[in-house]
C-alpha cells in the first residue's frame, strides 16, 4: 500500500505525499518517524493498524479514513484452533477511530461503510475471554483449586469454550478427568510456564527428545512479534538475506536457525540491520528465553540439545500441536485434521509455499483474510503422528489414521481425526 501511494502521488500535482506505515512490530526508529511534523509542502499519510485506535495520539492528524475492519484473534471450540481473521469493528471502535481526527483542531472522519453497515455493528467489542482459548484460564484456576464452572467471571465465557478448554487439557495430559478434573503432575508443571498450554507441553516434552535448547529458541521467537523486515526500497534484498536461513523442512526450523545465528553474534543490532530482521523482536525473544530457561532449571530439566537432528524437534512439536495438523489433498489444498475440517493453503510467507508440498504439515497459526491460510508451517511424517501425539488423542484418531499410514489420502472425505 505504501508503494502504491508513492506511485500514484508521483503522477499528481500539489503537495508531495509521504506515506508511513505504523504497526506494533515496526522498528522503534521507524515508529518515531510517524510523530515527526510534516516537512513544508508535504502531506503525511499514516497507514496504521488499530494500534492508533486507542494506544497513542499522533499530532497534526485532521483526517481519518476508517475501513470498518480489524484483524481479531478468535478461538473455534469445535476445531480447537485459534484463527486470526479480518472482522467488522464495533460501534465503540468506530467512535474511537473518529476521535483520532482533529484532537488539536477541527477534523473529519470518512467511514468506508454505509450507515446500514454501521447500524448492524455490535455496540461494543466482544470481550477477549468470550473469544479466546480458555485452556490457560482453566489450567490456572485448577491450580488454585477453584472450580472454573462456579467462578464469578466479569464476562461469563461461553460454555462451548469452557468444554473445549477442558478437553484440550485432558488431551494434553494436564488433567485426569473431564467431569471432575484434577491436575496431573504434568499439569502442575505446565502451570509454571507463562505460555499457552500447548507450548508448555511441548517444552516439557522436549527433554524426552533431547531438544530442550531448540524448543526454548523456537517458542521464544514465536512469543515475540514478527521478526522479518521488508523495507519498501529493499524488499528483494531482504528476501535474499532471509533465504540464507531457510530450511526445507519448514518455518519452525527456519526460525530456529535465525535465532541461533542471532544469539551467536556479538553486534546484534548491526547483524539485524544487515539481514533485515527486527532487532526489537529478537531482543524480546532473548529475554523470553532467559525467563523460560530459569523455569526449566527450577524444574530440574536438563539443558539438552539435539544439534542438527531436526527430526527430534519436529516430533516434539506434535506433542502439543496435534490439533494443528493438515493433510494434502489432490487439488493441492490442505484439510485440517480436527473437527469441522477446513480447506487451507500454506501462507505465502512460508518457506514451504513454493516448494514441493509435503503430505502432512503442522502449523502454529490459522489466518483468514480473503482465503484461509496456515502460517508458521513445518512438514511432518505420517508415522510420527500416531507415535508422538498424546495417548487420549491418539486413541480417538487411530482408526481413521490407519488408511493414511500407507500413503496420502487424495479424498477430501477422509476422516482421520476427531478431537
């Protein structure tokens, strides 16, 4: 969009137009450029996510164009998958966006939607607890001996979300029963980590695969903002530098290679500039790793490393992300293997996007824009799934999965998993 505005403005008469992006993962120096006064005879245009909605005030803004849309993370209790999707904003958000215009003088807000569309909007944004994965909440309440179904929530979560959370904890081995759940020894250890239970399970399982160091690295990077930078005037060079770290097995191993290189360099800031990585995000990941490492040490976990044995890393990921698996179909799409199977494609940002498609993939995130994509993707082997997924989930999956162990399914009607 920034490049498009630059191209169009070059054909127009009048003041020079300078577009600026603004989003949370943008390097600090670039963020500060947004707040600088416009130079004489120029008009400043800021393309922002909803970070500008309430988090900050930019001086000099007189006009706001409100798209009426926002990227929002939601949890599907049927599939057990978190989805980042473009959704309609609420009336409260529309009011906040309009308030960004003319805070210092008169201003205008142009809404890119009709009055009827505005009237159909929800009055307020859905509270996060009503649309997020409740597994972490349920785990912590159980750790405090609080019955989650009797807890006095400010906003009561949907019963489907609670049931899904408890079922996920059971499949992960964190609790011993659905009706009267009690934390297992594994569940008590999972409570120690400030992570989604899926990743707590993966980290605890990593000692069995001798890849604690590798999983610390991967999970720490996943906990940070996007680490990749693509400057408008150097996009091709950035892609070339990023390609130096790519691993044909997928994105998780690629992230591992990048973070290993970052930790081994002395001049981290200049290294990030040279290779077009976000220093702020990688520095944050380094701090996350330190925190997680201290917890692992207190739990008596060995500081093991599998070295170049990346199969161990991919197998370990299955122990927590077993609901986030998709199977290749004959039309080159993938089908997720949980309930309510979804047709997905590998996101264009993935290193696997333009490669020969593996039979099975494991992913960290599902996003919906015009299409539904899986992002942060790694290839896995069919025989690993039944070997390394948790026992309860494996029992539910075994019958349907037998047909696939002999080869990939070419039918979209195959029925491999029902979590």
